C-alpha cells in the first residue's frame, strides 16, 4: 500500500507588528475636546499595532465656553477639572498636559507660495523647516499664531509635484503651504485656562481636521471630500484631497442656535426646547405631522399649564436655521476657490448632524453626495462616546497615533523649542 509522504509544515515567519506612525505618541497621554456644549477628556495609550486604546473617559456639560472660546476662566476651569478628574480616576493616572482641539480665535486657512534659495546643493530638513518658519512669520505679522503648517507640494527648480524634496539638488525650492492660524489673544486665554487646571497644552489640532481623521476613509481623503462638523456652538468644515488637508473654515452657528430658536418662538424653557429638538426635531416634514401634537410647557407658567403645537411647527422652526447653515457653508466653500479639488463628497458629523432629514437637505443645498459619518471604532471606548457628537475627540486620538501629521509639523513637541503655550505656562509660573 502506497503511503503518502508527509511534508514538513511550511516555515511561516512571524508577522511583524506594523510600524508606529511618524509622530505617534508613546506612553499614556490625554486629549481634551473643549466644545460649546460639552467638554470631553480621553486618556489613552498607543498599542503595539499603532492603534489607540482608551483607558479613561470623562464628560461634562460645557460652561464658561461660547462659540469655542473661553468666556469665563473660573467657570471653564471647574468644568475642565471635572471632566479631566473623571478620566483620571478611570485610568488611575494623573495628566500633566493634553492635546486640545482648536475652535477658538477665529481659525483661518491661508495658502502661501514660498521660494527658497538652495544654490545648487541638496535640499535638507533644515531648508524645509526654514520655509515653514517663513510661513509662520508671515502669519505672525498679522497678529496670528500658526497652529498647523501643511506642505501641499514642492517644486524643485522647474519640476513640480515633489512630495519630499530632501536630498534633491536644485537652485531653488518652491513650496506650496497650507497654514492654519488663530488669533494670539484667544490662544493665550486658552493656555491660561489650562494652566489654572495645572495642565499644559501639548498640541493644538484643528477641530474639523480632527473630525475628518475620525470619520473619513482613506479613499475619501485621496479623491476629495469635505467634512462638516455640526457642533453645538459652531459649524466647521475641512476639505481633504490627495491625502492633504486643503482648507478649513468655521461658522459661529450650531445646534444651540436651533435650540434657542425653538425656545424663543415657542416661549418654552431652553431645557425643554433641547428635548423637543432631540426627540421630535427634524428638517423634513411628513403628512402625518399635522396630526401629531406635541406638549410644550410655557416659560414662567405653572407646570400644569402646557400648550400643544403640531410637529409641523417644530419642523418649520428648525429647517430655516439648518438651511441657512448649509447656504453659508456653500458660500464659504465657493469662496475658497478650490474647484474640482474638493470632489463631490460631503461627510456630515457632529451632534446636530443627527437631526432627521439633515443629510437630504445638505445634499440638495450643497449639490453633492452626502453621507453621515460615524467615528471609526476605538478600543476601550464606552458605547455612549462612539457617536458623531464625539468625532473631534476621537480624531485627536488618531492625531496622537501619528495619523495626518505633515512632513514637518510646526507644532512644538516635548523635545523641541518652546512654543507659544510653553512660554505662556512658564510666564504664569514665574509670576506665581
């Protein structure tokens, strides 16, 4: 009887862990989302495969913050301390600093073309840093502080389309830069507020950019997509294409303004207006809405004095505000002059994006393909913090893992020269 020879098992070398992304954090770190309606703190670490794992989670209703800016240092300090304290207890650690989202200081995008002489030698990292510092200097002349410096491409003499010119020999290096900056005074107030909480601002990340890191898939970043983060006090947008952040903008309109419209026009308390918006709000009407009557307590009246209004009235109050928001977004995007670079894709995220019919309304006003964006899953994250309203803090985790970082990041790291916030914290400590 013939026997089948048994071959030794094939040698399978161990699969190496994926390399840590450039700029990825090591050890335990914290991120804080300072929103107009809520403050979120996450404490996490980057695991061996480069993904973040959440160790602690804290959430508090925002106080002392309006439109993304600090308006009351003492009240904001209490709210931040409470959110950070919750996360520290869960993670059993104490933070000394954190990565924050940028919403204050009227953040703006600026595109610059900078020519730098090389004189026939090989371009170095020092040349790239000098180009970025020149872009930063131009922003500072207008009283602005640079938060991000994204190289969108280089030209080596007459050769365009170079992603990384280091080591290439040329006479002149031309860089196309995207700078994101904000008003210095607002950033100083932000740094002062964190210093009162015994925390240091380690890095700032543009809020809509963070939302994009949390919700976009790789093909959308390459082919062109616009992320619209519909927050409580602001609506911000970020345009991605060819893997780069091309543009950001912000509107001082958010979900809170919808709540305020309901409270004012229905003469009902703000708390009930928020509940009405969340449970029954929407922007698309239906025939049965005329027959659906909703209880509405009146401001200053006894608890049993309750009026009733048809749902069509609620929709009729919400829709104009959301429609106005998308019209303003459309104007902002057209003013950016990006044309076809923006692509045809729009991703909505943020708490206000969950209103019924918002996607359909956005598609009609913006004339683009629209989807609702939920953040990518994150290990250790509570289910209650995985929705669109938490896109910004989850994007900060992705940034900490090294995602989206430019060729040379202008934001000072722990081992680099002191930046604005480090100088501010040292100044505050010297005066204590």
